[in-house]
C-alpha cells in the first residue's frame, strides 16, 4: 500500500527560513507530508500543547541547529529544545543536522548574549551527544543530507504512515472478512472433532 510519512521540521525560524523551505521542498519531492511552524494555523491554544499534538501525528522528526537557541517558553527552555525532548520521549525517530561552526555564520543569524549562547551550546552538546548528528556548513548541503538520512531511516525504522482513505478497507469489507474468519474457525473446529486421533 502506498504510504506517505509525516515529518516534523524543527529549528529556529527567522535565521533558517531558507533552509527550512529547501527541506520542506525535498520532503514533498519524497512524497512526505511536512509539518512545521510555518504550516501551523492560528489556534486558540497554548503553543507547546498544539505542537505536541502535531509531533504525536508525525512519523519522523528532523532537527536543524545553527547559530540561535530560539524563542523560549515561560520555563526558559527554547521551543526547539522542548520539541526535540518531546519527540525523543515519544519515541519518534529523530534526524539531527547541526551546523559545524556557528561562529562562521552571518552575525545576524547568531545569538550574542552570553547566557543565550551558553544555552544554545548546551543544547548543541545534548543533540550531538545523544546520537549521531550530521554536521553541515553550507545551506545547499542540507536537502541532500536530509534526503539520504530520511531514506535510510525509513528503511531501518519503518513508521505507520498515512494512506488515502479510499485505499483502505471499508467497515463493510472488514465485517465480511471477520465473518469469514469466524466461519473458517467454526469449520476447522468441526473438522478437528471428526478426524481420528
């Protein structure tokens, strides 16, 4: 059956807008369903509670880390880090892409306050210490890295995915299959009783 996988794209936004766009494009070319902040509707709901519901529906989670820590929730932790922790805790396969040298980035795309830099670096260390992370330096590298890594992850960690509603069995068909299964069990039990031991 032809499945499509929903993939959550997590990163800071304003500094990685072009990179996110390129990744979303490659996901669509791979017949995936991208999910990320630019696709969220305006909702009358606490932001992170809404994000958790989206992650719950995703098959894979992509994290991109560069020069910023990101906007923080009331507890002082960035939404990007909270999303990452939540996806890991839920067992969603996580693909990590970390910029190799944030100091080489345009200063407009980096944090400058020492406290925020310390939080960003702590988050980077957590991401790279947890599992293998792909390092990237140029934005043009990301789509290819994502495509290769996601293809491998789909093979090694197959997910539930989504299928078109008209391609799945109807309730009536499932009921008929269940009736046939029961009849088959009844017939087999009758044959077992009549066969010599």
